[in-house]
């Protein structure tokens, strides 16, 4: 009787990246990330150009032109995402590369991970920098009760309403409230924060984490009004707490 041996499924690796282009990869990424990258030749990525730049910076051994990159963005169809995992069923490992930080956290890679679990594919997250956790660690706020709220509403009235809701949660429940904004709108968000939060409410601003220009400071809203940091076009995490 003849037959073929069953092929073991490959793994889906979540590949962390640096939080900015000027960060030294070996300063913020474990050596294991480099080892894993050199065993993979197929990736799911947000942006092909920046993904190739990252892989080049990581000194991959395989020529870049031989690397397969599947785009994952707002234009990607659900059916295409499912096909991206086909190679795993034949035993190949695939990696997900985020634009910055950890795939799946405030990142479209979460959709791929969800699908992988439905297909009974093993997911392997690798250690890397998360701006969310780094900011929380450095804030002095409650690390046992916190919430990441992502982007706040674009419409100013709704945004201010949301900020007041988050302030209440932060102060009354001692629940640190984290949120972000598109970097070029950081100063508008800061203006709304300082103009609508209580003078005594504490605000942590964590900017350019892991980069040479890193800045992280916690002060009351009243104190921040006396000296505003320059946050324009700089990746920033805002945290309200007590």
C-alpha cells in the first residue's frame, strides 16, 4: 500500500519592527527576530516599499527580489487575505510586518491573525517594541487597569465629548486612558485636551519612543499649559490618568 506523508502546516510569525526609521534595529529588536526573518521568504505587509527597506536594514541573506510580499491595506479584499495563507498549508512559514511596532496591535494584521486561528494555523508573536506599552510603563499610571482607545473622533465636538468621557474614567476609576492621533494633528488634539480637561487631571505625553528624540513626561493639564511640547509630525501616545 502506498501513500504520501501528510505535510505539516507552516507557522504565521508576527514580525515586530522599529518605531521609527532612525532607530537602530539591534538596539530595540531581539536577535531572534533576525534569525526568524532569515527563514522566511513570504510576507504580508502594510506597505511594500517600507517592508523592503526594513528587511534590507535587517540584513536578510536572501535577495530582496526573491521575497514575496502580499499587500494588506484598506483596499485589500477579504478573499485575497485568505489566499495569502495558502503557502502555510504546504509547510511554508509566513511573516506579517507592520508599518511600525507590533503586528496586530492597532494594526490591520489582526484580521490575518483572526483568519489564521479559524484555519487552525499556529500564530507566533515575536517580542518587539510596542509604543502603547512603553508609554504606559513610563507614565506612572495604573498598569493593572488601562484602556487603549485608538483614534478619537475627527469631528471636534465629538472629540471633546470623548475626551471628557475618558477623563472621568481615568480619574474616578483610576483607569489609564491611552489614545493616539495622526501625527500632523497632534497639536490640535493637545489643544483640545488642555482646553477641556480639569486643571488637575494628569496627562502623559510619550513621543518618538525608542528614537534619539524620545520624550516622555507626565504632568497636570495646568502645568502643560505653561510649556507646550512640539509634537507636530511626531508619533505620540497620549494618556490620561491620576
